């Protein structure tokens, strides 16, 4: 152990640039941390046989809060460094295939953010690992006994990921044309592959704690647990899919906040225009991925019920029932802030004023939707309160608290948000095709039909058993998705060769719109913390569900108020650090950003489409 | 620049503050770790009563039937004009003291069925430990009467009447299913399901009949109804909604649950 920091320092000194040295240094530290822990099991095993302690103590905040904060902040950085490469490589591809250099430049700027964030991910990964070993040695030993092989693979992939990232970023200008550019793009793809595999491996460890195989009991020695059945457990793939999409949402939101900050402190019009455009792209990615995230969440929830219905009931009802009300409020904020940003943004698009009168109706739909979605179903109440209400459901509001009403509300909110995007997209275009009027009518009809389908099944759901009602949500979702796909398809063809009503005035955005991007980023981050609490909290007093019990003094699952304080602490830590490293990143590229932006802004008009 | 930075910090901190305040303004419920009660011989009446009160409204599930509705006698506020249970338990069965009667009523509930009520109560040994049952007995005695349960009662493992329940109770000190049989009929009988459901003509029509249930309901719906029976009522049984205790998810093993679901879905 004493040798490792010296190696890190040597590696750092031999690096090329400031960022590179930091990245390599911390990546090496994180890997050393994991390697050290893999060596520690021998010691732990010896301790365990001597009846050594199962838990350590952390001063002031306690072990649970310490491990919680470390895990959450690590996950936030990890989500960012996994999400951003996805749309960096897509942006680079758009640049290659479309021949538009500004996308290539955008992809490089995304990757530069990635580089500095990667260091923080590694630092917090090392902190998390060391806290696990010192505060929860019993659990760590148990997991190592089962997952040791995958931990070695994880370490290897981590190295591949790190060096692929450095090659990808520092080779950007070197491999910028011809076949070399394709090689460079392949590096971007490989970066995503390594990152995704790393995430999948880590997900197997945490999902095993949620849903161990049925044949694993408290009496099963960890060495006897079959590796693959533990690795590919019941909730592993649902979590993988959910996290991939959530990472894209989160990455888009953080990029949007970064662009908003750079917009607000920009000193030139060119700089302001560039970051206005970048903020728009970040918001588009975040909201676009957010729309499909609930479907992944539904899949995960269904698999949790399939694995253990009692766990599902604990998650959706009981002491966690109010968590979903808070979640509804947060998602309501996301929808409102995302739409607000689009509506304000229409102010810089010539021709958008013709759509302005409709925004108030869309706002009404969104606000009513949030209110319905945030209505509790059954409430935690004492006997007197239940008697006063005449049951566990409120006599009036209870009608709105059921899934029929909530599904209807959320689907209408998604439709409304999509309409906002469509109006934004078409604001400065005048179609020239003969069939434009008919196509617009068909698009309107699709909106109306899907809204009718959503409302019809929402109302009909009150008159059928629960098992039938659950199936209705599929019809509602399909109607909304079909409308989105159908309308966009028509729009793409209809706007080919369309006349422009004027270029988008990038940079002419009121500052208040940029604060909406900050609210989006903070809300996404807080929501991730809340959902992390939900996922982990449903294990209640088990380290590994119904296999390894938490016997520490902090085994009780805390109430939402306490959880909110911890989550807020994590979000503050994350934003403080991310502000610092983005500022650091800004220093490195200062001066190189704006020069290449000139002359490209006219091309940004097309981006809105 | 500084002003802009301060504004941004204000927006970020303000947004986080709103979420934190919101989450702290709703009912705060902590998920407690289930406690395996273990009383010594010197346990006090106050300790027993306090534990019993907690169990009565939570893990015991007693209020589901003995609380608001009329499906079982209200033990706390009186059964008609009879008064709370502690004041009348000693007179319920000749030769049985209050605590003996209450104990037997929990472990063999259908032996002393009160007139006018259906035999729907399960043997509480299936969901509660011996110490927990005695704690509830003490709590019920305290409702208008004097607590006579002592540590000796608990640690002897049964009632003074020698009802024979003590042996079974001693084997059920932990959390989990008491009946390990995976035979569906054993599970249905052991959990007193036929106290409310009819199977092959036997049982009580308080809940939907098991006969032909597979042609009416899917496996998923049956499973959900067992685990979370308060979600929805079957047609014609709306008034029974909330009567079935939501404790079988804790009592049954996954194998037992699946065997029961499979058994019922095949009743076509």
C-alpha cells in the first residue's frame, strides 16, 4: 500500500497536460483502491474467523450517512461520465456523416467536460470502496466472496476505459480527417462499450443485494453461491436499462447547466450564441430521454414485483408511499422548467409569435397534470383519521389518486411537452410542399386522437378490475408514442425545402431562461438521489434481501425527511465539485472556444430542426 | 460576474431547499427493524402492555378486524354494552382466568367464537412469537382490567390451563412462516382461509369463493390479492374490502405462495 501513492505521483509527473495528469493520477488512485481491497479479503477472512467486528463507526454523521453520501456522489459523477460519451459520440457521428463541423466541435467540448469529471468519479469511487471496507467489513467480505472475479474484470475495464478516454480526447485534432477520423470515432464507441460494461458489473453487485437468487438463504455460504445466477439476478437488466437512459438524461441536464453558466458569464455575442445553442441541445437531450425513462421505470418496477411482491408493495405503498408524491412534484418541476425554457426560447425565433397564445393552455394542462399526479392514493393515517375520512382514501381526492388518473395526467403532460417542442421546431419554417395543409391537419388529428385514447382509457379504468386496468396503461402509452413517431415523421418530410422566416437569433435569450436550465439540472440530480433512496430503501433492514440482515445500530430505514437532508447534502457536494472542475476545464480551453465559432452561427438555424 | 455567480448559487440552493422542506413537511415514517421480543422473568406489566399496544396496531394486524368495523368484536371500546375486553375477559369462559382465555382466543380462536361472528380469525402463532402473543394479552387485560401476565407465564411457554399450545409456540419464536408445508391444502387450512372463502362447498362466503376462481381471475391477480388484499374488491364483495389481513406476504414462503396461487388458478 505504501508504494502505490509513489507510483501515482510518478505517473502524474510524466503526463502531458494539467488535466491529463489529474485524470491519470486519480484514475490510478481509484484502481489502486480497488486492488487494495481485493487484497484485503485475506485479512478480513482472518478477522471474520476470529469473530471480528461487522461494522465500523464514522464520527458525527454515522456510518450509514457516510457510506450513503460516498455512494450517491460517486454515482452522480459516474452517471455523468457514462451519459455524456453517448451523445458525444452521436454528435461526432452527425459531424462526420452530415459534414457539419460544429457538431464535431460540440462533441469535443462534451468530452472535455468528461475528462475532468472522470477524475472526480474515480476519487469518489475510491472513497466509497475504502468506506465499505472499513465501515461494513462483514458485508464487503460477503460480496467479495461471491463477486471477486467480476471485481478483477472491473479493474481491467476501468483501465481500458481510462486510456480510451485519453486517446479519444487528446487524439481529436490528430485524427480529424479521412480514415483516421473513423478510427477516432471507433474510439468513442469503445469508450461507451467499456463504460457500459463497467456499469453493468457494478450494477450486478448492488442488484444482488436487492434480489438474490431464490436458492440463496441465510445459511448459504457465500462461496457456495453460483456466480452467474448472482450476477444476472432478477433486477440486474432492468436496472441496467433504466440507468443507461437516466445517465443520458442526467448528462444532458448537466451539460445544459454548464452551457447556461457559460452563457451567463459570456463576454462576447459569439460566445453567448454558442452556449445558447449548447444549452438548447443539452435540454433537448435531457427532456427527450426523460420522456422514455418512465417506461424503463415501469419495467424495473414490474420486475421487482415479479421477484417479490412484498418488496414491490413496500416500494409503492407503506412507509414509502409519500416518496412517490415527492417524485411526482419533482417530475412536475422538470416538465414545467423544460417547457418554460422552450417557450422563452421561442422569443428568439422569427415567426414563433404566432404560437405564443397557445402556451397558456399548455401551461394549464401541465399544472393540472402535476396536481393530479401528486395526489396521494392511500394515506398513512391513524385510526381517528381513517375514521374521519371514512376509509384509507380521501372521499374526493382519492378519486384522483389512483393509477387511472395518474397515467392519464402523465401521458397528457408528455403530449403537451412534445407539442411545445414541435411548435419550437416549426416556429421559423414555412413549408413549401403542396400537401403541407393536409399534413398539418393529420398531425393535429393525431394529437386529438391520442388525447382521446388517453382520456378514454383513464375514465374506463375506474369501471374495471385492477388487473384489467393495468393493461390500459399500455394502450395509453402506445397512443402517445405512436403520435410522437407519426407527427415527427410527417414533420421531417414536410419541412424539407421549407422557407425560413428568419434565422434563430442564438444568444438573444433572456437570462431567466438559463436559470430554468439550472433548475432542471438540480431537480434531475435530486431526483436521482431520491430514486436511489427508494431502490436501496426497499431492502429495509437487510444488506442482502432476506439473506444477510443488517444488525448495525442504524438498520432502520430512515424517514423521507432525513433522507431528503442527506440527498440535499449530496447534491450540494456534487454541484460544488462540478462547478470547480468545470471552471478548471474552462481554464484549459480558454481562448480556443470562440475563434472557431465565428461564421458557424448561421448554420445553427438548422440545428433547431 | 460575482453577482451572476451569487444568483446562480441562490437558484441552486433555493431549489434544493424547497425540495428538502417539502420532504420534511409530509408525514415522517421510519421503517423500523422488527424486534424479536424476549422478556425475562422479571418483566413488568408496563413493559408488556407497551409492547402489546404497539403490536396490536401493527404487526399483530388486530385492528383490521377488531377495530373500526363490525367483523369482529371491538375489544377496546366494548362489544355493545359489555365494556372493554379487560373488564369482561375473566367471565367469558367458566374456569378460565382472563389471561388464559385471551391466550387461548389467540391460539385457538375458533374454539371460543363469539355469537354472531364468523370464524375468520387465524391462529396467531403463525404470525407472532410467544412473547408477542403474551404482550398482546397483557395489553388487552389492561383495557378495563388488571394485568396479570408475568414473566413466568411467558417463559413457561404456555398458559396455566395447559392448553397444549405451548409446544407449538416455543417453535415459533422467530420471524417467518410457522407452517413449512408446501401442500396447498395444508396452507389454506393452516391459515384459516376457509374461514372466509368457500372451497368444495366448505367454508364461509365472506370473501370470493375458491370454486371456479381460476376461470374468473388470473394468477397475477390472485397473487396480488393475497399479498395486498386491500387494493381492490371482487365483484359482490365490496363490503368485505379491507377485511383480509395483509400479512400473508410475511407469513408465507415464496414457494408456499406460488403453490397456493397455482392451486387456485387451476380451480376452474
